[in-house]
C-alpha cells in the first residue's frame, strides 16, 4: 500500500486515507477542539502527504508515523493562525478603545501597530491599499472590488498574498531574533 502511494497510485492513496484518516482527524479534533478546523487540518494533511509522497521513505519509519508528523505540523499551523486571529481582534479592540478619551494604550498595542505599519510599507501599493480598505475601513472584498474597479478574484488574491507576505516576514523576523512565532525563546 505505501509503495503504491509513493508511486502515485490513487487507489493506494484512497486506502491510506480510509485507513488513517480517522487517526489524523482525531488528533486534530482533540488538539484544536473545533470540528471544522479538524476537518481542514485532516484535508491539508492528506493533501500535503500526496504532494510530498516522494519524500516518504519506509526505511525511516512507518507511513502512519509520517502522516502523524505532517498532521502535527498542520495542527501547529492551525493553532498559530488562531493565535494571529485572536491577536488581530485584540489589536482591533484596543484600537477602538484607544479612540475613547482617557483610555490608555497598552505598550504591546503600540508595538504591534508599529510592526504592522512597517510591514504594510513593504507591500506593493495595490496590496497595501487593499489591506487598508479591508482592515482599517472595514470593507468586504466585494466593496473593495467596487471601490477600486479591480475584479473580485484579483482583490482576494492580492489580500491573500499580502497577508501571507506579512506573516512570512514577521515569522522570519521572530526567528532571526531567536524567538518562535509565539514569542517564546527558540
């Protein structure tokens, strides 16, 4: 079965999925505590396994162990994405309360704002404008497309690429400073 999977045999892949899909899903569900995220992680795991199947070598360990390793990385990515969403929501809430007279801004919020501003300046103008419209003017992708005259798919692609670029840049910056993405020492 593993040999057929590595060769690209779709029936072997289907068998691998049927045999270990529940294991991967269960790991994700237990760790993430969210059914939809667990389903996404399981799908991402098997997609990554299929794409990287030539990297699997039976001599290094069994196929389920290799799949679990991929799943663990995908679960960690999901936790990191959740953390980023929470931080963005908190920063947005802090920004809203900073507009209130007499509200003191926490130092972390100022630092976050400076870091995000620096990353925004590094983006191409069209991507920077789209993110500003989305996050600062709180417009939907459809509204941004109408305002800019760009096709909806182009707006979505620019937003996705800009966010990925900022994420990579900030993650690389943490790593270069000897920290992990969650701010702990490496």
